[in-house]
């Protein structure tokens, strides 16, 4: 870094979590001053990153953070697991909508230059139930904050993510954990559902590219993988990687509330798709996740 260069300060709400931690690391790698804001710390926080505990339902706590000359805000803080979110609708709406609105209001009060929101493909889908509704509602509130107050934004609709820093609520991670622990994979659905998986590391790089280009200001961006896979193909890939020693069980009648080929229902808001090039090949990514999970299991033992 050259002398006299002032680092841009970026607050990453939800930066202790799965995708948020990858994005925080990518920001730090590119020379940004990163403040991770979350309800709890994590082992992923680096020495060159600051951590501040915060409850996004408390506007005063958010104000205490954003008053310190923050330039850009990312918000990953949410109930992100769709099944959990739909089982607790009131809490989901409070955290995902009101919590996000609290951050937006604080951004407005403290003249934040750019607000980046982690949305979902379910925001523009008739599937997704309360989770999708919470994301769609937040998108509309963000758009209104720009119209009324000029708070510039980018809304990122993330697709099917996978990576090392998640847990069994993530589809691929859950399959790999079950395969290693039980020699068995159970899946709800018929396997024909199509997804475009993207590694969280690739997604993080694109998420930071967005703030370094003027092309994505006040835009809706879709971040998914490059290749389309049927979920049955994912199961077979995992089985082959593990020597075809995995039992695969399909519970075809238990598949409710998800899409088969596309999450999109008709809405007037158009989003641009951004893809990684180069990107982490799905097979290589799965092997890396398997190694990470296996190492964790050995430590537990």
C-alpha cells in the first residue's frame, strides 16, 4: 500500500457467517478495511479484521457502528436457511425485513455511499414461502430508500451456494457429511431438479467485483454457477468420488416448496447475471469440502 492512501472502510453485517466470511476475506485481500458486524464472533475472523458484536434489531447499536466513517455496507445478516425460516415466520420477517430496514435507516442517517444486500433467487419466485417473501420485501424497501433518499445499492440474488464454512443445512455440505458419517445419502425429490452451484469463494470474488465497477450501481444481480446439474447427478458424482460405496435413498414424496428448473416467476424487475471466470469446478470443490469435513470429523473423534 502506498503512503497516504486511505483505505475504504467496509462493514459486513453477518460477516461471521458462511458467505459473509468469504466476502469479508476477499475484501481484506483487496486492501479494504473490514469491520465484521455480527451477533457472535467466529474462528474465520482474521487478525487484520475488526469484529463488533451487534443486534440488528437494535437501531442504536447499528448507529454506533456506522457513525465511524464507514464507506460501504454489506448485509448478510438474516435467517438464511429456508426450511428454518419458513418454520418461524414471525421471527423471519422481523430479522430479515425489519433488521435489514434498521441497517438501511442507519445507512441513510450516516451517508453511507453504497449498500449491498444479500438476497436470493427466491425473492422473485412463487416458491420459497416466508423466506422468499422476506427477501422480496427487503428488496422493495431498498429500492424505496434509493428513490426517496438516494442511498445507492446493489441487490445480489445468490443461487445455490456450497463451500467449507457452512453446516448440514447447506444441501451439498449436508450430503457430504452424511456420506462420510453414515455411508448413506437421503434426498427429498426425484433428482431431476436443476441447479447451478457456485462455490462461496467464487461468489465472494464476484460480490467484491461489484463494488469496484460502476456498472452495478442500483442494479439487481444474479450470482449462480456456470454449469447446470440435476441434483441426481450431484448424488452420483459424490458416490463416484467416494468409490461408489454410498447408498443413495430418494424420498420422492417429501419434496415441497422448491423449484424444479427455475426459481423465477414473472416480475417486472430485471436482474443481470454475473458469472465467475475462472471458477472452481464443482467436482474439485466437492473433493475439497469432503477433505475439510473429514478433517473436522477426525478432530471430533
